[in-house]
């Protein structure tokens, strides 16, 4: 009775092979982009990646064989795994002073993203220059915003900041969110950290399916569910696998700027304040309404009488966001 991510493994791996090259550092973090981080680490290894990036220190695998870059910055109050393979990101002058001598370090430079980083004007600060002699310097880190400003703005900014940083100390530039084809426009020795474009770059290789767990016929106005809401017409109530524990109906606050984008986000299962919400489950090619907000592991849907209901055990399609969904199973088909 699971919510399953089906992967056309030949097609998916073909996409991975055609996208990856030695300048690309695969990112495995969070829910592992739906696949799980362990699987992504194994796939990265199969591609030949010598370095993989994770989001936090909690995600550093035990006894890693490859080098592991931790994307979120080192802080003195964090529990840091002791491994020679870990490469830290340091984003504040004070942390460059506190981090143990000999640590492998990327120094993050502030970009227009304004999340973490040492300001471009502080690159010649004595705290930084002195630290360069204490740490094992692995390069500079630059993280750019997505969308809006456009990728050419990111490439330009990366080239400028990269030049300023490499004038202080030569070393690789580790960038995020610039197009893979533009690395040579930024400079020499540029590495690109990539998650979404790699793992989720060919959506056609991925299908999500839920199982129908129960089907009940209902009449208009009858009450159903925890909330005892009245159904809006004659038809069927379907109970399908997939609920809040899987992330169904829980959307990360949408980045959707336009009405169209917001409509898409809604259609992917965000719950509308108005009560009724379109579910991410599709039956006969159409998304169906939730009969009530999703439960922990299952959802109740309303199917009007004009549509023949599926049978218990049938599978239905689901359109979810991969980075916010926890699948019961990933099936490599
Ligand atoms: C998450 C993250 C990435 C990967 O982002 P995608 O959009 O999934 O490719 C790259 N760099 C940094 C710093 C990140 O935090």
C-alpha cells in the first residue's frame, strides 16, 4: 500500500552519465531529492565522482571513501565528524580563526544571494590571510541565486568574485547555480555543485504512483472523514496511500511569483485556505479533489459519479515535488 517512486533506471542513468563530468560535484542532501542520500552517494560513486557535497554535518556518511564537501558553513557550536575526507565551508572571519588547524576548508565569499559568506571587501583581512597558513585551503565557494536575475548575471558575478578571490590565493572555485556549459566563462579550475539538474534533470525517467486502499460510494451531502465534511455530489470516496508523513499536501512556501506558478503549486497539493483543495493524485488523467485534508499516511479523495472508480489495489498517478516527498519505496525499474 505504498507511495512509490518508479525510476526508469536505464533512462535515468543515461541522463546522469550525459550530465556528469569531472567538474561536476553531485549534491546529496535533504530527502535525497526523493531518492534518498544513500542511493545518490552510490550513484555518484558509480559515475566516478571523487567528491560529493552534502547539506549538513548530519549528512556526512560514516567512513566516506570520497571527499565530502559540507555545504552549510562550519560553526564552532556544531558537532563536527572527525574525518580526513570532510571539506568544510567557512563563511565568517571569526570561524576561520576558530576552526582547528589543518582542517580542509573552502572559504565562502558573499554573493548577491546574501546567505553566507565573507564580503568581497574583506578578502585581504589579516584574519583571512593568517588563516590561509593554518588551514588546508581547498578553494573558494560561491553560491548564486536561482531564476530572476538570470544565469548570465550569475556567470558575470562568479567571474568577478572569482578573480578577486584568486588574486588573494589561487585555488579552485566551487560554484552553485550557474549553467554547466558556462564554467569556462568564469575562469579556470571551476567546479559546479549540482543536485536538481543531475538527479531530477530528466523527469520523464520518473513516475510516482500511489495505491488505492479503499473505495466507498457516497451520496451528495453525506459526511465523511475526520472532519465530517459533506461531499459535494454523488460519487465515490477513495482512500489512497500518501499523506502528510510523505509530504503530500504540505508544500514548502511557494516561490511562485506569478498566478500561473501559484496555480501549479496549488495543483501539486498545497492546501488552500478555502477548504477544498485539488489533490496531487490523478485519475483518468485529471487531478482529483481531496475529500478532506490528507491524513498522516493516506488521503481521502472525492471522485464524481461520472468517473468509474478504480479498484482496491489499483495504482494512480501522483504529481508531487520530489524534494519535499518521502516515498515509501524507490523502485528501480
Ligand atoms: C543545495 C545546494 C546546491 C544544489 O542545489 P540544486 O539546485 O539542487 O542543484 C548547490 N550549492 C549549495 C550551496 C546548496 O546549498
